C-alpha cells in the first residue's frame, strides 16, 4: 500500500489549479467577512449573521487545508 506522504510531487497543472483555488477561497472569505460585518453593523445579530459566520468558518477551513496541501508538496 502506498502512503500519500511518499507520493510523487504534484504536477504544475495541479499546482496552478490549487493556487487559483486558494485565491478564490481567500476572496470568498474576504467577501463573506465584509457581508457579516455589514450585517452586524446594520441589523445587529440575527439568523443570517449565524449563517454568514458558519460559512466563513468553513471557507477559512478550506483555505487552510488548501494552503497546507500546497506547502506539503
């Protein structure tokens, strides 16, 4: 059985796709954080604020996972 730890380095196309994905995830996190900030400033705290906060945490987790994957190769 082969472990992913000893797999071949990723090819340039996959690396480019992951870097673009990292950019999109970072931009999404920025936009959701701004939307959450505007929502909290204008509407105080409601159900949509909770939704934005949960989605923001998920996007940041995806960003960190992608970043770790890029650095490991």
